[in-house]
C-alpha cells in the first residue's frame, strides 16, 4: 500500500495518532513525502491547522533536547580551549626550529640533489635504451617477415606469400599491434590478398586457354596410345591362338599410371624409328591450377574457385562438343572432333587424380553423360550425310578408338557401341548402294555369251575366281566354253569383296565371332535378296534384253545359286565359326536366284509371245480366195524357223523351263490364229481361205510333232493346236451332222469345237457364199447346200441359245 493510502487509513482511525505517524515519516527522511503531505491536507477540512500545531509541538520538543545536550557538553568544550591556548607558545617555538633545520638540510643537500638528478637522468636514458632495444627486437621479425612477403610477391610465390601473411597475422602482428606501422601493414594485407587472387585467376584463365589449345594434341596422343595398346593386345592374343572377335581391350593400369603414360606422349616425332616423348607439362603447365587451388584454399575461398573452374570447363566442353558444319565431309573433321573431346576428358581425369576435390568423380560422370548425349546426337546427325562407305568405315574406326581410349579412363562407352550398330546399318546401306552400281556395271559390260576357254591357263584363272565344277566339261579338249557368261565370276568376286568390306566394320566392335558371323550373313543376305535381286530384275525388264540374253541370265543365276554354299564356307573360314553351329544364319541365295529365274522365265514367255505376235501381224490372208496357194504362208514359215532357232538356244535351260516356253509359245500361236479367224472385223471367209489357213495349221502341227524341245511325252505339244484342228476338220469335211449329233458327248470327234465359235465362222462363210457364189461348182445341188448351211446355222443358234439359257 502507498504512503497516501496508509495516511488516509490512519486519519480515519485516530487523528492525533495519525499526525504523529506523519511526523515520524517526515523525520525518517524517506523520499518522496509528497503523498504523505497531500494526505494530511486532503482528508479533513481542519487537518492543516491541526497538523501545524502538532508540527510546532514537535519542533519545541526537539529544541529542548538540543539545549539539554549543549548544556551537558559545554564544560568539556571550555577545558579543551584552555588546553589549546597553553600549547600555542610551544608550537610557535617548534615551528621556528623546524624551519631552521629545514633550511640547513636544504643547503647541505643541494649538491646531492644535483648528482642524484644526474643519476636519475642516466638511469632513465638507460631504461629508455633498453626499452627501445626490446621494442626493436620485437619489431624486427615483423619487418623481416613483411620484407620477405614483399620479396615473395615480387617473385610470384603467392602461395608462400599467403603462408607468410598467416604467420604475420597470427604470430607477429599481435606483438606489435600498438604501433602505427603495424596497423598500416594490417590494412595492406587484404589488398595483397586480392592482388594474389586476381593474379592467380589470371593465371588460371591462361591455363584454361592453354589446355583448350592443346586438348586436340593431348587427345591425339591418348588415342594413339590406346590404338597401340589395342594392336599389342591383338598381337598377343594371336600368339596365344585367341580367336578373332573376342573382346581384346586390356587395361590393368591404375588411373595415375594411365595419366602419366598418356600425358607423357602428347607429340610423337620419328627420328630413325625412335620416338621423342614429350610430357604433358611440355604442352600444358598445370602449375597455375595447382597454385590457384592452393591459394584459394588458404584464403578459405576454395568453393568459389571450384565453381569457377567447373563453370569455365563446362563452357569449354560445350565449345568442344560443337562440331563444324562440314565435319561429315572428311575424316579429318571427325578426327579433330574426337581428339578435342578426348583431350578435354584426359585433362579432367588428370585433374581428378592429382588435385583433391577440385573435380569429383560425380562431376566428371555428369559432364561425360552430358557430353556423350551430345556426341551421339552429333554423330547420328552428321553420319546420316555420309554416302561414301570408306568414310563411314573410317568414322567407325575413329569411334572405336575414341571409345576404347575413354573407356581406359573409366568412362562408360556402351552407348557409343550401340551407336555403332546404328552406323553399321547405315554402312551396310552405303555398301549396298555402292555394290548396286558395281552390279549394274557388270551387267552392262557382259556380253551374255558362254565364256570361251582357249587353254589350260585361262581355265585355271576362271576356276580360281569362281567355284565351277563339271566333270564332262573337264574331259573336253580346248578350246571349249563354260556355260555361264563373264558376269558370273565377276559377281561372285564382288560378293566376296562385299563380305570383306562388311567384315571391316564388324572388327573391333568387341563382339564374339558368332555375332560377327551372324552380322556378315545378314548383310550378305541383304546384298543377295535386295541389291543383286533388284539389279537382276531391272536387267530382265530392260527392253533391249532379248531372248538369248534372258536364257543366259537363267543359266547364270543357276550357277550363282550353286555358288552360295561356297560363300557360306567363305564366311565360316574368315570368322572361324563351325558349320555345325546351331544358330548360324543361312544365305538366301536359293530364293534370290530362283525369283530372278522365275522373272526371267516369265519375261522369256512374254517376249516370245510378243515375237509371235509380231510375226502374226505380218499375216496377209486373202480371205476371199477361191483356191489355196498349195503351200503354207511365208510369215508362218518364218515364225516356225525362228522358233526352231530359239528353242535350240533353250537346250541349255533346265528341261521344264524349255518345255514350258515351247508349250506357251505353241498355245499362244494357236490362240492368235484362232483370234485371227474369229476377228470381228473379218466379215467374210471363203473355203479357199479356210483351206489355206489349214495348210498353216498343218505346219504348226508338224513343228509341234518334230519335238523342238525334248522331253514332251507323245503328242502333248500337238494338243496346243487341238482346238484349231477340230474346228478346221469340221469345216474341211463338212461333217455337221456328226458334230450336232455327238455334241456334248465325251467321245465326240469335235469335242473342243465351241458352238459359238463354229457359228461365228459359219456365218462368215454363209455371207461369202451369197456374194461370191462359193458353191458354183455344185450348181446342181446349190440350193440343197444353201439350205443345209441355213439349217446348220439355225441349229447352232438354237444350241448356243440353249447354252445361254442353261447358263
């Protein structure tokens, strides 16, 4: 409770006691007393007066007490004054004596004081000298270290300078921190550090520029060493009878050893078969990056340096990965691209293993994955422009060396080998295009005639190029002819050359012999089924290829088909794969050449029919003649002679092909002659014309019976003209009663004569008899004959109508 609160409470209880309490509070000197006094004046109307009365009474009481105390001590005070008066005289005497004594002492000590002051002055000087010496001894090491710092800065020994700064700050400056020169030195150290950072960063930039310029040389050396290592491994494996195609990359060296070896061979110069080896320091001085790393580490700013280095190297990586627009035109463009990339990552691998933390394996892996995606995209894009298989092959070799080199440094390269399989397909396409031109040239230069052999030497030359075996031909004496033309051995040789070319790409792909064998067979199948087959089909369809050439093409495909087994043996020999291997892909030569033969056979049938049509178009019958010429038409005899000569050529064909061609020709001739008789534009036919036409058909039958192509059984070939023969016989003997009576019977003599055909021809003869009086020699029974024709026509029409209604 506050003082005012307490006073108010007191006044309410007992006013007199309250005033006494207030006075007690005032005398206690407790501050503040405003609240106490305010309570006295504010509580009651007469409180002020009463309080003043109490205050006056209190004052009077205190005055009485003071008076009593003074009266009690007054005698003692008087006695003391009396005593002091007594000693006053003695004190004055003592003062005089002391003053005199002091004067005498002062006079006697002046000399001593002078000497003492000299001593004191000397001792102060001695002490100052000692202090100065001590301070100088304390400052000299600082000055010496600072002088050393300046020398190190001048000599560009920045790392040592930073160490000196650390010693100055931690050891020397605290001893002399109170001196002004020390403060100046301390203020100058941050500037020196910044200078060191700037100089170091400038050196680092020069270093980055240097490795950018020399990365292609370093990469070239690394790739050469990888290639030499691979050649050495292959040689070693061959000595140990290791089969071709096995993964031969050997790399047992540690990363540091690899770095030292590769970076020591940046350039190679031949001097009497001796190599001068230059270390990487001869091309690129790595000391700036080491020095800069140490400097930033000492400055505690290592992270900034690492970030800057990695950022700049990523920029350089992007520049290195950016190809030239015409890179795909020459192999040098690809080589320069690969060497720069290899040089870049060789340097990074060197930095990884030499420095601590500047680059990490995770960083290099991330950088490599980024680079690998870009490399694959670039190679996929630029390789698509390559149309020269030799350039594609050189690109493949560069990619293999590139992959082997970087694989030796621990970078994963499986995606590069996957890319090689894509490029392999492109390489095969370029090979197929190239060999398509080769095959076309061979076909254009071929004379499509059997190969003449004059002597044994020529025979051996041909046999050495093409696996031909014929015991009957070997028994013949020279000169003789091989059944195939010159294109066959040339094509066989070119197929082998294609296999060699395809094998070149399959080498060094780190694949087994079985896989390589399978790849060779698949690419060879593509050559046979697509390229060679297409060339053959195009050749067969060319207008200038005649029947003789088509026959020779069929013979050629037969021998090429037989040679396919030798191609399989050839592939097996160069890949060292057993022929009993279960999953070995077979060559599709059988189907390829069979399709070509079928196409050639069809073309033979087509061209033969076209030739027959050409002869038939030369026919010039006088359809109104009264008497025949007594001999076959000239066009038909020429046609038969042509067929005989052609079928003589067909003797080299397989029997069925020649028989089919002969049968097809006879059937087409028979159809053409039948169409000639039934031509809608032919309105009239005389009996003399029919007899002349019969003479021509007889010649056709004689030709068929002469067995122009051996192998026909009985009169099989003559059946091609059976429709014509029965129709002509019907008109020649005029045996309509037998025809009408036996029509529809299996044993009918005129079974192959169609009523519609007979009606058409009979109507043409009917019109002729009316106009030209064809039956003038039978004048006596003219009317009977005319009636007979009309009757037969009516019967034939009713028979034809009946057949139509039945149908």
